[in-house]
C-alpha cells in the first residue's frame, strides 16, 4: 500500500509541477513567472530524486516519465538548465 501511495504522490506532484510551469509560461508578470518557475523546478528535482526510491508499475513509470519529460521541456523553455 505504501508503494501505491508513494507512486500516487509522485504522479500528483508531477501534475502540480506541470500546472506551475504552465502558469509560468503564460505569465506576463515577471514575479509570477519567476516564483512559479522556481516552484516547478523544486518539484521536478524532488520527483526525479524520489522516483528511483519508489517501486512503480510499468504504467505508473510510463505516466511519470511522460510528465517529467514534458516538465523538463517546459522548464528549459523557461531558462532552466537541467
């Protein structure tokens, strides 16, 4: 059960991070753009670190990897070096 909870947490965190990066990409206010970019980057780094400690099914891994790849692309377009 713990592994499922951990996998769900990583998935949800990746979706929140994508929401934040989307807000940053659309922001016209520099403060909002910066703040949401930093939050999305922190989430990306945390998820990337924890994903290797969490046992995932193939479907969970595929979904998480897809989200992380998209997040990485968005963060790069926001000027982050990953």
